[in-house]
C-alpha cells in the first residue's frame, strides 16, 4: 500500500519574514553603493595617492613626479621646522587635552546639581561655534603687544603694576594657543560629558549622598565609571582635532605676510608651507610625507587611547 506524504508548508509568518529579509538584501547595495563610491573617491584613493607622492619629488602642475625614495622623509625629520611643528602639535594634543578634560570634568561636577545648568552649558558651548579665524582675530586683539595700544591682557597687567608681556612672540605663542584651545574647546566636551551624566540614574547619587560621599567621591565612583565609554570617544575626537590645528595658530602667530615663524608651526602649517612654497617653489612630495606622518601619528595615538580606555561596559 503506497504511503501518501503531505508536503510541509512553512508558516505564513516565516514566509513573510523570509521575503522581508530578501527585500532588505536587495536594497542593501543600492543604498550602500553611493556611500562606498564617495568613500573610495574622496578618502581611500587620495590617501593612496598621498603615500605614493611622498616618495617623489614634485613641484605641482606641469611637472612629472620623480621618484626619490625616502629622501622626503629623511629631510623632513632632519628639518628644524618639522621638529618645532611635531613638538608643538604634541603639546596641543597632550597638554591641551589634559587642560580641556580637567576643566570639562570640573564643570560636569558643578553643573550636575546646579540650577540653570543647561543655560550655563549653552553659554560655555558658544566659543566652540565661532570660526577659528574669527576667534584668532579676537584673541589677537586681546593679547596684542604694542606700546600705547596694548591689548586687553596687557592693559590689565599694566593696571596691576606689572610689565606688559609679549604673549604672541614666537617663544610664547604656543602657550597662548594652548590656553585658547582649552578655553574654546572645553564647552564642546562639557556638553558631551553632561549628556552622558544625564543618563546616570539619580538614585545612585542619592544613595551616595545618604552615605556621606563627597563630591570627589561621587565623581570618582559614580560619574567617571558610568561615563567611561563616552570619555574614550571624546578623547579620540580631541586627538584628531588637535592634530589638525591650523587656523588659530596661523592667525595668532602669523606676522601678516605669509606664515608664522618656525617656532610656532604645527604639522598642519608645515604641510601648508610645503604645498604652497614659502620659498617660491612648492614641494608636494615633502608635503605628502608630512601628511603621511600625521596619518601614522593619529592612528597610533587613537589605537593607544582606545586600548588604554578599554573597559567592560557598566549596565544600569
């Protein structure tokens, strides 16, 4: 006697789910392809071209790049201007970062329990939205040194009986720019950290208050652990932005003719100088070599920072 088998049909819900997944797969590439094309055209290919050109000698349009091995890199490392640029950039990254995050953490502790904290947060954020060139011009007037026409800072010093200081001299401008960066950037990171603090359950602070915890103990044992992942992301953002600093230094330290003195350079200014040729002849190979050094430096610092900040997420 023959056995009749009845075909097993999948449930209607499973059929609909499979069809939905199939449609999603078909729609993936039409949506992803434009973004991938732009990423390839404006990031990957220019990066590869920069690396290739860093091993050549090229003055720009009209000439053919001539391979010269690692000459650009050896000359760059031996250059005094690059040494100044590299040193100043690291100062902005580390000293500027320490000052910015110390100020941001301080305001985070104060604003959490402060009435009208959101208004204060908006005021502190304001310098971050001002264009760096405009900010540099404003600070140039503040720190101006000119007998009879002193800036605000020197006017205050002279009012207190002190001598006027040459804040924007090549030997001093790095410190002025670092302080300016801390003042202008801290509002942005205060906003990021306060957004993370707002997610923390209030009962944790209430329990700590009942236990007699001090503000420092609350910050150390509640705020910092609960916002650690956000602090890591903010640190990466700071590192990337500090390595690219250009306009503020160019405006504050520039003599008004072409480029600032070598003692005030950053890596960004070094690339600019080699690209447009302060000596009359552009050197795209040297500029690309410095750009590659910036890419390597930011990659190393970001990887080290992410490893240093690695920690299991706290669930709350």
